[in-house]
């Protein structure tokens, strides 16, 4: 008989007090941010230095202009427009920006639009990351493939046309770096390091604990990767979960629990209040929540069925109402999402190796055919009030199996409605 692992919080009262502490810290952090926000919008103008994250052209009537996404050295991210034809790639700008009360507190925490005037431009030297981006791009003739691979390797924003195709295929989660990618990388890095470690351990230090030694090196390497790709919110949440999960495993405690997920979520928001308005963070938390819910009610089912069927198909169904509350794009090709998610698991590390060897173009023809499948889409938004009710029922399903089946039934019914009656 296997002993049950001790819980992260042995008593409910302890869990409640810890959660109240983190909520208090979050409120304090938000209060400090709000004071900074009030000071920001009260100024008639504001000088800042910012790095250009992305730049693309738009047209309004006969006028063409550039939309710039920038990250200020003062810690905020914003959009602005510019009517010049300058190339802003690899540049640091000195800007005069003109904030006003149209910028809400939520916008300030996340990303906002503000009028600006460029005062100076400074060409930034090419970095090691720029060199890698160039080497990956050089292995592909099609710009959409260059954009795709630089997105899944380095969290570079997708070009607009490809982003729309990816959305119609329902695989945006495969392109935006998240816990899915980090899980693959953890398995790859930890597995390879363990292969090297085992013979050394058996010969020189059999008393050492492989989970600690190999896990520590793997966490450091993944942390460097997180810094290298500039801390995307969903990847940050995933890294925190892997880090704390590794510590919990070392302590021999219960890992897959909703208290664990809630604790990680509140710790991250306490550290980074801007995550409260991060869509990618919210969707990644919802995805992990439904994975835990599926695992809770599939005990006794064979592991291969859970991995190959329950989780990919279940997450797709459960997340449909959540995703369609924000994204209206609907296409029958989105039904391929569970299969493509499974295929991505071996594909991701394989194409990494292929790009290192200079054979990154191996799947170009297949990928271009896949991207060209969807030709059109319809628009269908799930009402916000319905989504809030759906989330409430989902939380209740933690304690009620009847509610779990009810939520699954509602999500399945919505899937039928979406892809038969709407699409």
C-alpha cells in the first residue's frame, strides 16, 4: 500500500492565512503602482528612453504610418505611432510622451497607447540573440517560416498574416512560448543531463540525490533561457511552477493540487502586479487549472490514454468558452488543434536540433501547406457573463464530480454549436 504524500498545506486554516498574506501584499503593491500611475498621467509630458520591441506599418485612408511597440527603461510598455519612414529595428529611442487620463490604471499596468515625439535615435549593437535570429531566418526562404521559428524559439512577435492563419488553426498556444514549451524543454534538458549524470553518480558519488543535482542545473539553464527570451508572462508563470514543483518534489509533498496552483498564481502576482492584466498569463493559468481538473477525475485511467487522449482533447474542449470570450476567430480547422498539439511535442525539440545542424528547412513544405489550409473564418464571441458563470461552475467542479460532468457537457455543447451551427 502506497503512503499518501503530505499536502502542501496540512490544514485549511494555514492555506487561508497564507493566501490572505499574499492578497495583502498584492494590495500594497497595487497601491504603490497606483500612486506611480497618478503621477504619470498628471504630467503634461514625460521624457523616457525606450527600446523598440516591434514595428509594423498601417494605413488610414491615403496615409501610411508606423505602429511602434516599445519598452521604456522606466519599466512600462506602450504603443505609439510615427509617420516617418525610418527603420526602427535595433534602435533605442529618446521620446517625449504625452500621457493623459484616457490611459486607465489597467492600461498602465499592461500596455497602453500614448502620443509621442521622437527626440533622438540610437542604433543598438547587434547582440548574440540577434545573431541567432539571423541564423534561424537564413535557413528559410519564406518570411512566414522565419517568423514562425523565431517565435517558438525566441518569443519574437509573429508577422500579422501568419498570426491570423495560426489563430484560424487554433494553435496560437503552440507559437506563444508557454508552459507547454517549458515542459518539453524541462523533459529534454533534465533527461539529457540525467543520462550524463547517472554513470558518474554510480562510480563517484552514489550518495548524491539525482533529483537535486540534475534538477538544480536544469532550473538554472531554463532560468537563463527565460531571461534570454525576455520573460514572457505565460513562460514566467510556467517557470515558477516548475521551480516550486521541483522543490515540492524534493520535499516529497503533493504536487498536482489546486492549492499549489493558487499559491503560485498569487506569489507571481505579488511579485509582478502587471500579470493581473496579462491575457497570456490568465489563459495559461486556466489551461493548467483544467489539466489538474482532468487529472483529478481520470484517476485509474491508463497513463497513455491520459497523455494521448484525455489531456489534449479535454483541454481543447474545456478552453473553448474561455478562449472565445476573447478571440472571436472561428474555423473548422481549429478541430485539428488537439492532434497538432500532440505532434508538436516531438516536433519542437527535433526542429531545435535541425536548426543547430543547419537543416532547419526540412519541414518547410509541410508547414507552408498547413498554414495555407484555412482560407476564411467566422466571428463568434462567448458572452462575458456566460464565461464568468462557466468559470464559477469549473471552480465548483473541484469538489463535485456532478459539476465536472456538467461543465464538460456545457463545453462540449458549445463546441458543437461553434463548429456546426456557426462555422
